[in-house]
C-alpha cells in the first residue's frame, strides 16, 4: 500500500509511521508501541524489512492481539506550474486482527475535488490530480482483492470509490466549507480560556483596549486586553484566514 502511494507521489518526502501491537486479552497493554520517522530516499521494500527487524528486536513477550500501523506523509500536488510539495497530504492506516485486515485512507487536501473548499472552481487542479487518486484507489482495491467502502460524508466532502465529491447548496453553487467550518474551528482557540493554567481569560464581558496586528495582506486581527476583567486575547479577522490563525497562535502563546 505504501508503495502504491509512493508510485503516484501521493506520499513523498518525510513520513511518520506509528505502529502498535496490543497484547492479547489486555486492551491497554502493548507489546510494541512506537512512532518512527521514515527518512527518504528509501524503497518501500527496504523500509518494510527495516521496520520488521526493529519490531522483532524490541517486541515484548506475550500473545499478540491486534496490530495497527498508521503512516502520515508529505505528498506532491501537481499544480498549473508543474509540481508543488504539500505537507501532510495523506494518512494511511491498516489494522489486522486474526484473519481480518482493514485499511483506511485519509486526505488533508481538496486537490481531488472539482471545487476547492471555499467553493471556487479549480478545473486544472482537479484534472491533473483527481486521476492520480482514482488510480491509487483502484490499485489498492486490486491489492486487497476487495471493493472500496467509502466512509460517511464529512463537513468538507463526500468520499466515493474514485475520489471525493463536493457538497452543494440548494441553488447548485459549491458549498464554502472552509468559511463555514474550518475558519471558525481554527479561530476557536482565540476564545477558549486555557484550563488548569494561570492565563488571562479570553472572554471579555465589557470594554477592552486593543490595537491591530498587521501582516503582508493588511490587518490580521486585534490584540486586546482589559485590566479590570483580567482578560486578554487575540481576535482574528476572518478575511485574513490562515495568516490570522498563525498570528493568533503567536500572540496567544505570549499571554
């Protein structure tokens, strides 16, 4: 499976694999549990041999229950200019118990979709990348000798046997999942007071003093504080999107 992903460059560069071997009859007991960084360049077969030897040399004694492995890897998105590396493109998981084996593939990119997550059409991106995912899924299906069972829909799209479909509004326009779900989810940290710490409250109930935080594209958000309420925080400007989120993390870590 890892080899198939690498052939299509859906996994490339640095990968991290987490391997867990449960002790039979003891759900919270591991015979092996480790996260290992896979440094390229290396062939999948060589990687498999080295991992097998490492696990065998450190495996605790005991009956083996379930075995699971999960690889999270950088990958390559083909854009209009050729190729562009993208971090954390896919995660590939596999679980084995007795004679039962299952695999799960997760993507962190919208390059396989007709519209991006903001609802903008991306015909060239889709045309160059969607066939790569389709080819990979078919090769994995052939490798396992079984059909693909798409997962349930998420906020962002609907998995299919050949890729990922967009959600659409009632009027037929592509759904802006990014603004509806991703941006509020990222920015929620700006309004959640950390638990079990002596940090300032991030939820003011009255007037505050503030000043703008600027970046290359203009105002990213506002740093605010109130001595009377013992509160302070960063209010991101949603139009600044990911830049506002990153700026917020920096300022919140200083409070």
